[in-house]
C-alpha cells in the first residue's frame, strides 16, 4: 500500500481531532476504499510528520487532471460527454444535481444548458504495486437553453398584467340565444397568431350578432409545450422545439381579443377551463393571468380534468380535454354532476385531443369531439395524421336545446 498525500493529510486531520488510530484506520478505509491497520496508520503518520514522504516521485491516478471529450452535432449541441474525473473530487460534491455535474465538467454558466440522459459509471484499477484506484465516468446529453430563465418564466404570465375595465353594455338584453365557443388544441407555438387570424375574424363576426350568454370553453392544449425553455408535454414527452415566449404572446393576443369582444356583445360572459396533456401547468397559469386581467368576467380557474355547467335554463354541458376517460364521460357526467344531469333537457359533451371531428349520440348525451385549426406539426406529418379538416365549431343554444353549429 502506497500512501498518498490526500490520505495522509486526512489521517493527520483526524489525529489532530484526538481520534484513536483504530478509529482513524476505520474512517480512512471507508472514505478512500483502502485496507490499512491501526499500526500502519501510526507508522505512516509518524513518517509523514518527519518529512519522509516525497510525493513528487510518483503521480497517482487520483491526482491526474480530469479528462473530457465532447461530441457535438452540426448545430453545436452537445450530444454526449465522456468525462473521466478524479473520483475523490466528484465524490465530495455536495450534490449530484444536473447543475453540479455541469459545473464540475467546466460549464459554469449552468443556467444556459439543459441536461439529460445522465449516466454514471464507477470502476477500480490496481497498479503493479497493488495499489487500488477508483475512476468515475459521467456521460450526458446537453443542449443550450433557449428562451427564458425560470424567473422570467414565472413573471412572463404575471408581470405588467393590468386589470382591464369594461364599460357596462346593456344593448343585448333582447337576445335569447346563447353561444358556446370551444377552443380545442390551438397549440400556439406550432400555430402562430397569423395562422388563425382569419378564423378569429369569423368568430368575431358571429359574436357581434349579440347573445344572452357567451361561454368561452378552453379545452386545453392552447399552448404546444408545458415548458418555456424547452418543448415537452406534461409527462415530459419531448416535442419539436418551438418559440414558447412568442407562443404565449400569440395566445394572449387571440384570447384578449376574443374575451373583450364577447363581453361587449353579450349579457353574460363566462370562461371555462379544463387541463390537457400538453400544457396542463402553463394552461392553468394562463387562466390565472386572465382572471387578473379581467376581474369583471366569470373565469372558472381549476386544475381538474372535467368540468360541467348549464347554458340557458336546461342545457347541460360537460367538458374535458379528451385524453382521460373518454369512453366513460357520459356516465361520469351523470355521476359527478347529478344536479346538472337531472335538470337538463339537452346534454352534450365537448372534447378535443384527437384533432378531428367525431359525433356520437348515445346514453342520453351527444358527445362532440372537436377538430382543430392548428398547423400540421412534424410529428403529424411523419405519421400521416394530415387528413382531418382544419376547422373550429361554435355552438348556439336556446334555453333548452342546440339550435345551430357554426363551422369556422
């Protein structure tokens, strides 16, 4: 066994704390993965104090420099790093979080990198003198972050949001029909405001006819990603990268215009929301922002997968994104919202998720799966999900039943 400076320094430090040689030997064996006796510690430490060790005569594996090999793609993204490190240095890290690994690998600007696929390997080697050394290898994939920092993400949906004060409008009391505007799978990020601007104009032309009740139904996946600095769903499924700050601003422009027009052309405006698989968290925060901006509007913010409400006197509607419990929705409507179910003369369920229109009339309820106007994304193009019509639907009810569907 050859004594290294690190081991002897540790031994001396423990001895200075008045630990016995058996205790020192126990701690050294555990920390440095060696096997020494109390007597060996005694003799080695005495020789070290007398200056009998000359460490420049050899260079142990543990004192060699870290070795790093980067593999990058054509865009400059780090695909993987083989990083052979000094085992003792890495073992002493306070944590093994992604930012710790990046910092240890020499990337001090940890805020600018996204780390994934981390693999750690330990192995030992023994030299000709019988001395055992440990090595540690880290492999990971890193990509430069795009977009905003965490603090900027949190402030993006709340800073500079000033309440919008509506002027009371009593011009539409005579109108007796009600309009439900379901927004399903707009996927801003893939979809730009310019892509749906004409459809918004059509919606506004219908709104301006005037209605008793107007309900804007947010069926989720308004935003393509649930993260801002990189694109992924709620369950961390990786998506094609999109510009999420722009996506949020496009969604704001669309929703602000829609809400303000609806308020001015109806007696009663409500906004309903359910969570979806792409933007559950950001979608919730978006609704909270709308509630701050429009305090005069009844905005129902919740973190649920289903929601139900009444339109007119006896039209019962259940809404859900469509990714959860779709086949059970009629009975879930009756079970979870028995008051609305029992008092309704017409019952309908509105969902999205599948990006195509489908209608079923069964179990005492009409289940209407809605299409989407979103652009075809690379995943859909690759798998051939390109044959559905790009459209939206607006539903017009009187107090008791469906009267019309406006296709946009």
